[in-house]
């Protein structure tokens, strides 16, 4: 096991690793607190917000409430 694998395993243990929505970097460590969209760093998150994410961002739909 390399040292980079050991460092990543603790951070990604709680959720599956997803690529950054904006730049497709495989190291997406952040997510939108409202809709859970993945980002690699605050710069990508900020850029996506300015590019229109703020207009489409919504909390995930809860299927149980619609019944």
C-alpha cells in the first residue's frame, strides 16, 4: 500500500469517491451542502456556483414524502 492510498482511505470511508462536477478531477473531497454535488476544491465549487449551480441547486427529493 502506498502512502497516498492510506491517506485517502480515511477520508473516503464514509462516502464513495466521485469525480469533481466541474473539472472531473478524481479527487473530489468537497460537496455542496444542499444537493451533495461533488467538487475537488473550493475554487471549483465557487466557479460552478457562479456558472449557474445556484439556479439549479436543490436538496435531494425524499421519495417517502410524496406517498
